[in-house]
């Protein structure tokens, strides 16, 4: 009824799972050696925002002026309302409207 799974697929999935688990375990073991305060800690606290920004920035640039307008509106809404979902929806609405018009 179901096709047989080839051994190479099982090996690839097993290796991927092993690598993923070892990276997570290594991160947990290594984290205990890092300083819990000071400059390093502030840098680690800022890392998620920097990663998010590095993922979003190419899309903003690709949209041009309207991408910058949408990003600015998103920032204004989140700063004034503290509502991330509403801010993201406002930014997406700008891009949606521009794409529909053009």
C-alpha cells in the first residue's frame, strides 16, 4: 500500500536529527560557561532583535520607498500602541495596497 522508504532517506533523517540534537545540547552546555552579566550578556540579549532585523531588512529594501514607508508605519504603531500584531498588520496592509494598485 505505501511505498518502501529507502535506507538513504532514513540515514539522512537520522543524521539530521543527531546533528540538531547535538547542536542544542552543545549550546546548553556551552551557555553555562558564558558570563551572566556585563557587556556579553547585553550583546546576547540584543541578538534576537538583530537576527529579526537581518531577516526583514532585505524585504524592506526590495519593496523600495513603499517598503520603507510600511516599516516606518509598523515602527510608529508598535511604539504608540505596544501592539505588535496591529503594527505588523498595518505594515502588511501598506504593501498589500501598493501591490494591488500597481
